[in-house]
C-alpha cells in the first residue's frame, strides 16, 4: 500500500506542475490598496485581488509580498475560471480581539476551489495568545467558538507548500470535504500551552497527502476525523503536542468510515501520545480500517503506540457502554525510541466489538523510571506478532 501511495503522490504533484506551469497573470494586493504596515486593515485589498484573479480566464497569481498585513476574516471563494496561485511572502496577521470574528469560525478560508496553489515562505499568524485562556474546553465547553487559522473546504486538485501557520486561536489547518490535496514542507508552530490548537485536522476528505511538515503545537500534530480516506502522512516532525491521532471517532451519529491511512517516516518528540486511534464509548456504529503506522521514531513520548476505545475526556461519556466503532486491519511496524510513561504500548479495544487484524512488528520502546521497564497493555484484542518486540506484547491485561 505504501509504495502505491507514494506513486500516487508523485503522479499528483506532476499533474499539478503540468496543470499550473503556464505563465500566470499577477494580481499584487498592494495595487489594490494594501498598506503592509501591520496596522491598517488590508482585508479588502486581498479580497479584491482574489476576485480579479478568480475571474481571470488564464492562470493567475495573487501576490502577498513582503511586509506585515493586518487582515480580518478573508474568504477565498470559488469556483474560479482557471488555476489560481496565492503567493505568500509576507507576514499576514489576524486581529488579536476574537470579537472581530463575530460568527466566523475561520480566519483565512479557501472554499470551493479547484486547482489552487498556496505557496511561499510567508506566515499566517493567528495571534492567539489571548484567546487560549478562553478556550479551556473542560471548563467552558466552547471549543468551536474560536476561529481556525486556515480552513480548506471543498478544495480539489490543489497544493499548499512552504508556508507557516503560527499561534492559531483554534486549529491551524482544517481540511473538510477536500479531494486530492497535498500539503508539502509546511511549518506549524504554537507553544505547548496553547489549548486545542491541532496542527492539521482532516475530515470527510479523500486523497490528502502530507509530505513534510514540522509541527509544534498544544494539541494533536495531525488529527483525522470521520470520512478521512486514503490519507498519506510522511516525513512529519511532531512535538510538542499530543502526537498523531485517528479520531476521536464515535461521538456523533452518521459518521463516515475512516479507511486507508498510512503514517510513516515520522519523528515524534516530547508529546503526550505517539500514534493513536481513539474512539468514544457508548458510540453509534462506525468503521475505522486499513490504518498503518511504520518507520516512526519516538523521543520521550507518552504511550507511543495506542488504541483507545475508552476515550473519555472531561468525563463526558458513559464508560460502561462499549464503543461500537469497529477497528480492523491496523499495523504498527518498526517503531522505536523512548517512552516517557511505563505503558509504552496500549491496545484497549471495545468489549462489544473487539479489534480485528491488529499487527505488531519490530517494536523497540524503552522506559527508564522507578516503576520498572516498559510494559504493554492489551484488552479485547489478539494482535499478530512478529520480529523483535520490546516490551513483550500484552504483558498486562486491561
């Protein structure tokens, strides 16, 4: 599967290069009134430049040149008449005051666009420091009341390359209802104390490829929601944060299956968890299958390998009723490094629907602590075992 996925990514990038290689018309936002002084609101200038580019019948570029741009909520909306590139060289800054967003749940929104490129070495700075204190879900229950830095909705055959997302008020990048979208060589950064600032969240999307990323944040580096299919994640450096997660799944009715996830050649450091699949107990029926985690280095990671079908943050669920999300065909291969907790491998599946076809191969995770060496905990699962396994598989039952 992995080799086929790589071939698919290469072909897709070649397709984009051919598709967008034509000379483009440049729409410089300064010519539309942008001041680039870090104080004036440059939202309208960006909107006007985008509208002109989107109406162009030949390939075009919106240029956000060097400088500091204070920008309120901006919608890059299609469909467009030809491929459009947004070239970001400057520092685009969000308003600090969350009241500036009113009902907006996204700061920079790309919607209903085919053949989009967002490229450059520029930065989207959410200036979220003041917002994080207001985003303690355990206390307020209002995680979704703050804007996401960058939202991609119904974007197809597109690429995001080289840009930085910093200090988002909520998630950094939210990818919903997208198809054939590649994120390449991106940087995401926020301090460890920034609550609910997932680096990249993907949901109800097909063919999303993350090929190179450096993600430092206060929540999951990458999280996959329901409907994530044919997702390829590789060459990601994650940490601090909560690791790379499938889920949580099973909280809402009518969730779509998660099928075909590959996470490989990643390094995860100083995170709460490593690679994990998490579902809520007392859930509606659901499916998560064909998920493969391989060639991953763990540095001081809490529970580097984890399936948790009793995921219950803030005690907002009924643990006595098992999850009805069926997990199957999952592999963890060539995962090595150090665990910051004694439980280095934890596979806790549903009592109602035990996990099927779970494989552990060549796991070497060590722990140095007063409790003793690393252990592996299992519940409602009988994994297939091969290669060297440290700790030995299922040394304790859940």
